[in-house]
């Protein structure tokens, strides 16, 4: 999430009532969760396990619950609860805005685009030219839709990231400050959900085609010309390169990469990154040929064991 | 489903035109399907295999298709088709009511709750304080939503139980007389379905967080602070204790229990109850460590067999 | 897709600007993709691998990208891009029509049918008697719904077929000219998607009952009295005979047949046709008993190998 205009370290420290170490006029140009940080961003860290990762990340400013010295060129904000303070910043700069009707007056809709009845278009949404949005689609605030995009009924673009921190007695929600971005020439089937980024963008890339009932988690980035069959489920922060094909009901865990041109057969489950240009099957997934051999061997087991016995 | 005021045995016998054995003024305070019966309830049984279960259940009155003597303290109604008569009672006391608009005038909506556009709220629905109901959500009649609940777009609360009796030439529907109950501080993602109870309540417990595309079947009871990832499917009459985590695309069959704090890895399938406090994987599910060992052994099979041969 | 009135070969050749071989007055009574062709239909073929299949199919007229002689009783249209020309014909004879409101004035709705709020009913839709269409359902143009049908909230009937041709730099869409047809006494759960046929009909047969989150692909034909549990996904062009039961999260690949009365256990995956009257399990699917034996054997492997070693 970009801040424009940028803020100063001193200003942010005042908002969350925190001590800081750094130039009071140090510039903060964005607020981003650790998976998506860029230079100039503010992020947070609250677990010793991740201190190093945060302090050596691209982020320029870090909210942290330990008094350490700021690394070169960075600033620190000290907080007893960095998660709480990070969330309060998201809420301040990306506040929930009530809808005033089915189509927000702050939405921009390009020429030639058809919006069918029952479609909700939230505040600050941008939709390109020559799109077709079918009935009863819901598009949350700040979503960005390109040109020539088709979205089928019941689909939800930009719902909140599923991102919670376990507290002792309850789950605490990371408010989502990011966006859902659908590039040109994408088609999304019926009853799909493309969540917004936690703080960055969830992206469905140019020309990709999604069948029905597909889930795309927060901050996942899908390349160009991908093809996903029905009921595919993709967790958050996944990186899917161009020309990837996922067949029906494939499940993809968070934080991994699927290489260019990979093909994953139906009902497979990915818990690790896979290389491009190959075909995969199984849960957990393997190369399809290897998996097929295994399945054949298991089928022949009784026979093999019998032979070994005699 | 509670009856208030309670009815007498004689009254109910008159409605379904049945003979009975018991005090004509015997009190019937609820109508419930066998999985949910309590003292004072009327239930039904029509298969010899289940006669004993029904007759020894908590139900006080039973519609049955065999002339037997009522157990101590119970009353019986005799019918050639107990299912048909049970359904006719549900229909009489929980009739379908036409909606008069998107938000029923008989619905109660608490202070601070935001209802976004395109939301349907049926008759006799109760929604607590400070909830946020996103666009195009549908909430069926009699549903109960607590305080601080968030429900994302496209989600359907309280659709009918999927409960049919096979007749010779068709499936006969058990009309649903139950409710969907969402407790305080729950968040439900986009395109989820939480069915109403067949006669009792389907419950999503305090503070639980559900991702997108999740199915919760009729009469299932989910405890506090559970966390379910996208595309989890839970059948009817499941009992899920507190702090259970189900990862993406997990499937749970009907009538079983998941113990407190159990963690079930993605795409697993549960056909039996599992103990709490452990991690599970596979379809059918096993303890995760055990399953991982099995998978490793299958991978090494060619090598092992080669060794045994030589 | 039927054409009424029928067209002549010469007329169609003029529309797509193609040379032809056949009687100029040769009659074309329908436009159908190869999976659904009948006598009198026009179809297309653009890959040498499928020339014979198309030329020997029931289709009477074929758009083809090779100059060959027409088989007996058939006519040919020659095109450098049969896919493009086929799509242009679909678009001409089944054009997209803007909705003028939530319920089209060209829709027919039978007596006793209840349409709840937020339902979209497209152009030329037919709905029979005594149906109940729950809130926020979307029914695309040309869909046909029988009598006594119940459709739950969020469900989408008749969205486009997921059918794309890979071009060098992008996926090209086959516009859908077919319909979704729901026969009498069907019940469809919440958040289901029943796609329209690519050019023929997708059919949910008499009395079948579908739970929530079910996907039925284009041109799939489901028989009478089938029962599908939640989150079942069925690809395109599948043929499911009567009395088939699919339990939760079953996945079915395209172009196959499930025999009468087959039962498929939860999470199974079908990549081949299966015979009726049996019970199946696994991904890929096997007869359930066989699969259970395999699973038991894998569990005993460490023990078996130990024995063989000693």
C-alpha cells in the first residue's frame, strides 16, 4: 500500500504513540506486510524468529518490539505490540468506507463496459474498457480491473485477506490495506473469490482464464495466460509464473512458486515450489510419471510379495 | 426446533391424523430429528434398524410405523409414514414465508451494524451489534448472528439441510425446521455456505474464522476459535471442538467428532472421529507423522524390493 | 443450438465469407460443437488429428481448414480459421443481450413459482410451475427450468462454457451458444454453478439433488435421481446415468461416463469412465474394496518387509 503524500517517521510515531530511532524527517512512502516490502516502506515484526528477516528486508522503517539499533539507512519504531500498531496504521490510511449504493460514485468504469444488474462496485474501483461484469458480482473498494475482462456471476473480487494473529484467547485480524488487480483480457468464472492483498496487490495476470469456484488468496501473483480449472484453491503469497495450467480441485499452499509452463493434474496438492515445464500429480505432488509408477507398483505389491516369499 | 407454546399429544395426533398411545395431554415442547433430540421433543423413526435408538433416545414422543408399547414416560404416535408426518409438522410450525423485500421488516439488526447493498435478510433474522455484512450476502429466515461478526460477499447463511429420504421412484425432502447460528466475533469469508439445522441449530462458535468457499452442513456444531482455510467441506451433524484448525480443501464426513486443538493438513479426508491435540494428514486421514512415513516407504519401494531380490 | 428457421449453405458461406463444396441450398438446421453434433448440424474442425472424426460425425456441414471432397450427403465450408468462423456464427445467432433489469421481460415464469429478492433472470429464460428461487440466484439467458425446482442462494445457472483454444500468444474463447436445462423436481444447493452448453445443453435430470458448491461443466448430462454431495466438481461433456451418488469433493474429468447407480466415495477423482452398480474410491479412482485392500497393504508394508528380510 502506497502512501501519497509520503509521511515522516515523526508523524507516524505520533499516530501510534511510539518512540523511534532515526531522523524525524525520514520518509515513509508505503505500508507493507513483510512478504511485499519495498524500499521506503514501513513494516512490522513481533517475533524474535523474524527480527533478522525484517531488519534486513527492503523495508526502510520497522515497527519492532525490541530495542535494537537501526541498520544502516533504516529507522525503527519501538512498540510493545507491533501488530496492533501496524493494523491501526492500515485502518487509518485505508479506512472502511460505507457503500452509498450498488455502484459507488467514486468508481471509474471505462467505455464499452457492460455492468449487469445486481453488481456491487465499491469505492475507488477502476474498471477498464469493454468489460462484461455479469449479475450479482461483488467488487470491493480499491479493486482494479483491466480492459476486456469478463467476470461471471457470484464472483467476489477483493474480499479481505485471511490473515490472523493468534492471541492467547482469540484470533486478531490483520486489516487488509492491499488491492485485487485483474489485468487485461482475463476471464473469471462464476462463484470465484480473488482476495485483496494484505498490504500489496493480488494479481491475476494478462489473458489468464479461470473456471468456476476458484479461490485466489491474498498477495498471490498469477502470470500471463494461465489456465485454472474449477475449484482450484490457491493460498496467499503464491507466485505463479506464465502459462501455468492447474486442473480441477488442485490445492496450492502459501508462499511457494510454480514455474513457467508447469501443468498440475487434478486434485494434486502443492506444499513445495515446483519447476516449470513439467507435469505433476499427487498430494503431496510429484512429477506425474514418477507418481504413476508408484501407483502402479502399489497395485502390483501383492504379486511382488508373493514372488519374494516363494 | 422449539414449540412455544408447547402442544399436547392429542393436538399433534389430530394434525397428522394418527392414533396414539399415551396421555392425551402429554406435552410436546419441540420437534427434532433424531440427531438433536432433547427431553420433551417429538421425533420420528421409520426403519426397524433404528427403532431401539429412537425409543431409547431423549425424545419424549415418537412417530413410529410399528404398534409397540411406549417406553416408560414416553408417548407414541402411529403412522404408516412417519417421515411424511414429521415433515408435515415441520412445514406447519416453520412454514415458508415469502420475502417482502431485501431486508425483512421482521428482522432485528443491532446498533452499529453495517449492511452493505444487495444483502438479503430473511424473516425473523437477528443480527447483533457492530457487524459488517458485505454485499450480496443471503441470510435465510430465522438465522441468528451475534455481535462483531463479519460476513463476506456471496456467502449464504441458513440454506436448507441436504437431507433426503430415498423413496422407490424419487428423493423425498426433509423440510428444515432448524436454524443457522453464528456466534460473536466470527468472521466468514466470501462464497461460504452455512446450512441451517434439519431441526436443531448449526453453530459456528465464538471467534472462529472461516476463509472462502467453505461448506458447513446442517446441525454441525463448531467450537470456539477454530480456523478453517478455503474450500473446507464439512458434512452434517459433525461436532468440532474448540481450537481446531482445518487447512485448505479438507473434507469431513457426517456424524463424527474432531477433538480440541486437532490440526488437519490440506486435502485430508475424515471418515472417522479424531482425537484432539494431534496433527493429521491423508485421505483417509492418519496421524501426519505416520502418513509421512508411509509415503516415504512407498517412494523407496523399488529400492527395497531390489535389495530383497538380491 | 437449433436454428429456426434453418439456413442454407450459401447463406452461411456468405456470412463467414467462405468457399464451399455442396448444394448451395443444402440445409443447416443447427450449430454444434463436435461433442454434440446431430444430423443437419454445422460443426468445425481445425486439426488434422480430428479431420476424420468430424467428417464421419453426424454433422451435415463442416467448416474445415483443408480442401477435401465432402463425404456422401455432407457439405463443406473452407476456412483458414474454422474456430474463428464457428465463433462468429455463434455470436451472430446467439448474441449477447444486455439485461434491462433483474428479471427480463422476455422471461417466462410459471404459476405458483416464487422468485425471492435479488434474483437475476436473463432474457428468454423459461421457469416452470411451483419453483422456489432463493435470493441472489443468477440465471443466464436462454436457461430452462422445469417444475417444482428449488434453487438456493448464490447459485449461477448458465454461465459460459470454460472452453478456450490456445493461440500462439493468448487463449481464444469459444463463445457459448448452448443452454443450461434443469428438469422437474431438481433441487440445487447454494453457491452452485451449472454452466451452459458450449453449443448443446447441459442437463440436470429429473429429481436429482445437488448439495452446495457443486460445479457442473458445459454439455454435461446428468440423469434422473442423482445425488451429489457438497463441492463435487464435474468437468464438461460428462455423461452421468440415473441414480448415481457422488459424495463430497469428488472430481470428474471431461468426456467420460458414469454408469447407472454407481456410488463414488468422497474426494475420489475420476479420469476414466466407470461401470454402474459399484462403489468406487481413490484418486485415481478404483473399486472401493480393491482400494481399501491397497491401503491396508501399504500400512502393513514395514511389517511385511521385516518378515521377508528375516
